[in-house]
C-alpha cells in the first residue's frame, strides 16, 4: 500500500479563532512521502512551530485537511494515534526530560503507551543504540553535552516507534559539534531506521542534504523543491527573510566581481572544487 507520511491541504490557523484575521498559517498545503527527509525553512515567527504542532495534533485543525501517517487529523478521534505516529523533538534539550536517569526517562514514555514492563529494557537499549548512545541507560541526561542530550531526547521519542519524526529547531541551542551530531542522527534514522524526517530550521545550511525543502514565510509556503533549486536562489531566500548558504553567497559575490564559477556550489566542499577548477 502506498501511503504518504503527511498530506496537508489548505491548512489555515489563527491563535484567536472565531473571527480573528491574524492568521498564523494561511492555506498551507504540502505532501511528504514516507521515508523522505524534508526541511522546512523560515525566519522567526513565520509559522513553523504552528505547522509542526498541527502535524502531531498538539494544535487542533481549524481549517483545511490533514492526514498524518494515514490518520485523519480532523476531530479528536485520532489525536493519540497521531501523537504516537509522529514524534516531536523540541529546541531546548533541558526541557525534554522527566527523570534524571536516562532509562527511567525512556520508560516513562513507553509506560504512557502501555508497553509491557518486561519489553522496556530491550526497547531502551535498541533506541539508545540507534542514536549512538548505547550503554547510557544509567547515566543522567544532565551530565551530557547538548548534542548528547538531544540524542537522548530523540531516543525517548523513537521508543514508541513513530513513523515520522519532527525536529522543531532541535539544533538551535547546540554548539557546532552538537549540531553535527544531531543532523547526522536525523540522516541515520532515515537511512537505517526508515523514518520520515521533518526538520524545521532557520539555518539554511542544515537543509543542504534534505530530499526536499519548503520555504515558509508569513504563514505561507512560498516555495518547495530540491535543495539545489531552493538554496541557490538568493531572491527566493531573501523573500523568506533568509540568507543563502555560504557557498552560494560566495558564488554570487565572485560573479559580481567578474569571476564566474562553472556551477553554483551548495556546500563548502563544492565551492572549493569549483575554485580549484578556475585558472
Ligand atoms: N500561543 C500563541 N498565542 C498567540 N500567538 C502565537 C502563539 N504561538 C505563536 N503565535 C504567533 O503565531 C505566529 C507564528 O508563530 P510560530 O509558529 O511560533 O513561528 P516560528 O516557529 O516560525 O517562529 C507568530 O506571529 C507568533 O507570534
Ligand atoms: Mg518555532
């Protein structure tokens, strides 16, 4: 059976419903296939978190249609199933733990979903392994680096076996090393565990290796396409209030100065290759 992970049609939302014209989402439509790695980029306040909270039923649907992992988000019937099918990792790693011992924290989520107690240690070991934190069961999250904390938070979400994981600016509070760890974990969850990944960010560089990128601005999706289509288009990114990736900015700066690279690079590695090709 072919089923999309997310199908959103014309979702509109206002925080003060009933007559409020201040829309935080304006007719948002998007489709995410199972197993895709999608980046949603936009500047602060454009509606990213509001959209994310729709996708895991933290905000009830006011207008439009939404299906998550084949479950209709209209009404209340599927709320619990949607939350389980679509897990969310948030920005602040320190706000995501209920226990000071990692295995207890992961067990808490599992018990909430009625997982038999004798299965919990095995599930805990396997999700810690999946995020590269195998053997950390008895440690405290508070002793870990930011990147490690986020990976433990991801393990907690993974434990209830969601099909989809949403990362709402999950790297924003991390140092460069932690950011790399979490990005790598997202990719490995897609590649090794067949999860659908939705990564919300305002760091354009993080979207470079996504399968597809959506740009959101002022509650609207203003563009969708491959990273190359979207991220090498400075005008489009400027409209969303974002700067292109470093390599793209250098390409256009060089062009202005009369130096033409053969193709517009997306990453610093590609930029170096293009520069080496000059002469
Ligand atoms: N709980 C809330 N009550 C009222 N307005 C809100 C609330 N949360 C967000 N907003 C507003 O909705 C808009 C979108 O916010 P949000 O989805 O958090 O954007 P982003 O995640 O892209 O920064 C912003 O104008 C914000 O001020
Ligand atoms: Mg947000």
